[in-house]
C-alpha cells in the first residue's frame, strides 16, 4: 500500500506538528559549508519497506550540491519532498496537507555502482513508522564516467572554477561536468569544484568538493586521487627574511568521502570521511580538521598519525 492510500485517514494530524517537523529539518538544511553533499541524488527512486504506507517511488528533481539540500515529490506528484544530504546521511520529509513523514537513511553505492538508501526509518505525524530501503531507478543528468588513472569527472558547484589541461598554455573556465585528464591543474580559488574519481574496484566512484585553492590532479593504481597544492611557493625568494612581510601561503579545503589525498610541500592528508584544510606556509604545512578525521603523513620525517575534528598540526620543514 502506498502513502497515497493512507494519507486520507491521516488528515487529523496537527498542522503545528507539521510546522515543527519542517522547522527541525530546516535547522539542519541551511547551506553551511560542512553540509556538502557526497552524492548527486537527482532521479527517480524505487522504495519499499515495513510499517504500512511505504512503497512506490519518489523523485528528487533538484539538488544544491554545495549545501546538500534537495527537493522533489513522492508517490507521483502527491507529496512534497524536501531534505538535505550531509556526508552519507540523508534526512527528508514527505508532506501533503497536514500529513508529514520524516525519513532518514544512509546513502552508498551498491553492487554495480547504483546509489541506494539503506537502514532507512520513517515516522509520520499520525504516530506510525517503519523501515525502508530505496534504489535509484534512473539518474537525472548523469555525468561522464571517470577512468582510473586517466581522468576524473569535474564540475563547478559554485563560483568560478578554471582548468588547465596538460599541454595547454592557459586556463579555461569549467562549468558543466566534464572529464579532466590527470596531470591537469584546477584553480578553485574563487569557486567550488566537485571531483568524482573511479575506484580500483569497478563500479565504485568517489566524490568530493574542493575549494579555496589551486591544485594538480594525479591518481594512483589503488584509486587514491592526489590533489597537490600549486600556485607558487608559499614563500618567495627572500620573503621569509623580509622584515614585516606578511606570511604567504597556498591552501585547499576539501569535503569528501572516498579515496582523496591533499598534498603540500611537507605533509599529505588522506581523508577518512571529513572536511579539512591543507595549507603550505613558510614554516611548514598546516593541516586543520573541522569534521571527521584525516591521516597525516609527515613527508619530511616519514611518519603518519590521525588528526581528528577540532585539531590542527603544523608539519615543519
């Protein structure tokens, strides 16, 4: 039985409850930088589960990849759907009149690479609830497929993103998602770019959003995509000794879930599902973690350690 079959007997749900639940969802859905999406959820989803009233399809028609906020409809055009993706977690409501259902699940790629929502739970304004799973039936606006060790799929999420491909003399602006060969330099100083790379196992891609700096792309055979900071040395000749000269640096923010590594002159940070900063300074490479954790490799002393949210470390030259 679909939700449309049960909504008529749920008209008695309190409008105040609907407003309260919507407000709770809105509280986690603003465009904070830490809410960057890991997956593009747009498309038609098949869903089924327990508890009654949960079957059929829902459609995510629009999504802000910078904030993770998305919207669409459930059971055809009956229910208004609105939610947010934070990392690999999704929370959304499906509402119609005074009736509202609040749904939560984890997103991941299943066998064959198809996106799935697993471990889903739903609770509605009539006191009912249950579990559900969902699978992306048909994706909207699917982008080009990256090739392991050869190319990544890159697209501007916001602002201005520039790319200089190997052998090119100048940067060109990136807008629509396109294949970018490894060895390219990406300038996301004034924008955000989503990088999707192929994993070592077929059908498993990894995605992350990077911004606030310039980097070159490389990918190892094990699937790790390395983003090496570029844009000039952090200290020009004599600048470190110049009295009163402001410190210079090059840096890059990343928010990703998959096999990504940002590398400075003296340290490299491999993400473990996180949001982090890598910045070259005159005295070393700074790594700062604001969510999750990264594995930091000291490229000078050849040792590594895990750095968790709320902490930073300057790996000295």
